[in-house]
C-alpha cells in the first residue's frame, strides 16, 4: 500500500496523452447527468398540478384550463429528457472507452519497449510467461482505473453536487438526514478496500503463474510428448488453475459482501427518508410531488455513494496488476550507456580481456582473473566442460553483463566507453540453436541488416550454401518460416544463421557450438561456410567437436573460471596436460 502513490505519475501521464478525447467524453457525460437531474420534475408537475390542486408552473400557465394537453406536453418533455440523457450518455461513453483503450495500447507499448531494453539479468530471473501476462493482460488495468474508477468518480461527484443543490432547495432537514449515512458508508469502504487489496494480489499472482506454466509447457511440448508426461503436465496445470480459481472466488466474495453491506446501508437510509418525508407531507411542509422528487433524488443520491464504494473496490483490484506493470517500467537496466559514451561505427576487432572477474551471484565468481587477446584474422576457441564460463565470457564481450573487476577492451578502449547498441552491431553471432522468426526467409537473413538489398541477401545465402535449398522452397526467399524455424532441418536453420552473419559483415564473430547438432555431411558444408566467414575477422568459437577446435589459431582451456592452458591444438595435445585429458574424455579417443 505504501508504494501506491508512485503509480499515479504513470497513470496521469497516460491519461494526459488522451486528454482531448477524454475531455469530450466527460463533457458529454456531464450534460447527460444534468439531463438526468431534470427527470423527477415532470413527475412533480403531473402529481401536484395536473392530478392535484397545486397551481400550474409559469411555463405551463397557458394549460391551466386544459389539463389533458398539459399532461401530453409534460409526458413529451419527459420523453425528450430521457432521449437526450441516453443519447449524450452513450455518445460520451464511446469517447471515454476509446480513450481508455488507447491508454491500454500506450501502456502496453511502453512495457514492451522497456522489456526490450532491460538487461539479461532481469530476463534471466523472470519466467517468460509472467512477462507475457503483464504485457497482454495486466496493462488493461489502466482502462479499469480510468473507465471504472476516475470517470465514474467524477460523474458521481457531479451528480451528488447537482442533487444536493436541488435537495437543499426542497428541504434542508431531510437533506442533512440523507447524508447521515455517509460515515457508515465510508467505514465500510475502508474495511473492504483493505481486504480487496490482499485477495486481488493473491489472485493476480496465481494467474501470472498459470500463464508462465502454459508458456513453459507449450515451448517444451516436444520434450513432454517424448517423455510421455502429458498427464503429469495436465495435473500440474490443473493444480495451478484450481489455486487461481480459489483466489478468484475469494476476491468475488469480498466484492459481493462489500456490495451487500453498502446496499443494506442505502436501503435503510431510503426507507427512513420515505417515513420522515411522509410525515412532513402530512404536516403540510411538503407537497406530494416534492416528496416524490426528493425520494427520487435520495435514490439517486445513494446510487453515486454506492458507485463510489464500487469504484474504490474496482480501483483497488486494478491497482494490483497496474503495480505489476509499473514494477517493470521502474526497473532500471543494469547495462546502459554511461554519460558521454560514443557510438562505434566500425572497429578493427582487437579484443582484450584484462583481469576480468564476473559472477551472476557476487560471492560466487564464474570467471576469475581472465586475461587474453584476440586479433583480426584469428580464431580463438574456448574449451572446457559445461559451466566453466565459456558463454559467460562471450556475454561480457556483448555487454549483456559487465565485469565486477577488470576490463574488456576493443581496439584498446574499454567497451563501456561505447554505446552498447553500436558495440553489438560490430559483432555477428551464429548460435548453437539459431533463433528464427515467424517471417519470410528473406527477413530472417536480413535481421541484422534490415536495409540490405535483395542482391546482398542472395550473395550472403550463397556464401552460406543456403541458396539452393531456399530456392527449392514453395515461395523461395519469400517463404514464411514457422515459429522458431520448426519447418526447417537443423542444418538449414544453421545455414540461415550463417547467411545472416555473412550479411551483417561484422568485424567480430561469435560461434557458439555451430556444428554440435549437425550430421557429418551437413557439418562439412557448414565448416566450409565458416572458413569463408572467418576471413579477416576476429572469431570466437565455443566448440566441443574436434573438427572445429583443430581449426583454431588459439585455444583457451578454461577450468574453474580460469584459463589454465593456451596454445594451438597440436601444442596442447603434445603437452599431455589438461587439454589432452579433455580431448580424450570429450572426443572419445586419444588426441592425434
């Protein structure tokens, strides 16, 4: 609850962005409220002057001797009032809902944009499904706050002010009596708001977990089916969904009880007003028509009060998902450009690690004082068992993380001196599992250089030995690729990744197990492409296959976060040290 005030600057910025549309809708709504305040007065004229003996008001003095005509005129006036009220209300609602949906769209855009900028430290600690839920569903909370909170609150206050003016004009004593229930309503609202905050937080937490579970399960559907674990996953989902339903039921109970108690209080107040007002009519202090108008206003008075209590409940429920969204927006990227960082247009590719220490957890370093240099035209292979820091070392070069000690230099400059996005444009990546998008083959190859011409794309594909199989596809380079490239073989996906790297033409290249999942024939084709791709570049390769490692100009053998050996393949094998043992264990034969 203490964090709630921090939310309002974000909410107001979204509302200000739609202030013109919102203002038009609000003005129309206020005119509709003004029309609704006129509704009881034709009934007063009918009861007092047409059906009773009270003189006609000045506006109907000409009908004093023709009450049927007066009745028709008043009924037509009542119809016009209702049509105007309904029309203005519908028109205003259209504008206000449009404004609320546009706020949701803007908030969704801001969150998605911010997620793209957040560092891997954030994404590594969050379930993807949770982030998806916050972008797709939690962002609707701003519409609830606006359309279900702010606008009804303004409308309720305007209605109350208008009615109070008329009610005080009719009878001050009854007006003050009508307001006597306000303290009871205020206490009820306060009590149930606190409960609503707790149960809504629990509900949205469970809903987020369910979303994360669905995303995780569908992403791993091949593994689930391969291990015949479908029923186990269904049971796991059923348990999570049941917890979400239980939380939703508890939230609904709080909402229902809140509405019931508020309705009970307003009902008691209304009955009291009828009883006391009736006595004042019998005493001649009010006419029957005036009592009818007053009772109508009392009903309308408690309506806005009930609305205010519902607003508080709805807003409290919406603040929980809104807080989850703002939590993302207020998360600062751990990697960013330092003041004065300059763009890097083109580098030579001389990379140096100087005494680099890094750990995902501060007290547990993954890299411990790493020192080495890589130069253009050189392939540097990182060797060692899983978990020794090979991928971490390359992540530091990409500035996904920053070292806790030491420096990573590029052409003699600390890479933190450069704008990190321009730094990453100097580095091409061919990962073990290429990331392909649900667009065309052409767009996937051009992902690193969206402005590339078709001729440049074709040249890159030929260099990667991908042109032949691409042209054999139904629409050639315009063929859509399924999500994550599932319609392609492993070799085809890898060659598209190579074509992307050829097209990007970066001076630094990272190869992360580029042939690990390929058969021997495909591996040969990929290695030919790699040999062409590495020319004149600084190449880093993480590899376990001997065929890839042998090509390296420099092997760095990592163990326990440190470089324990360095040299060429033949040199390290001849030493009979750590690398020779790793070769024998990992390659399944004594090193040659």
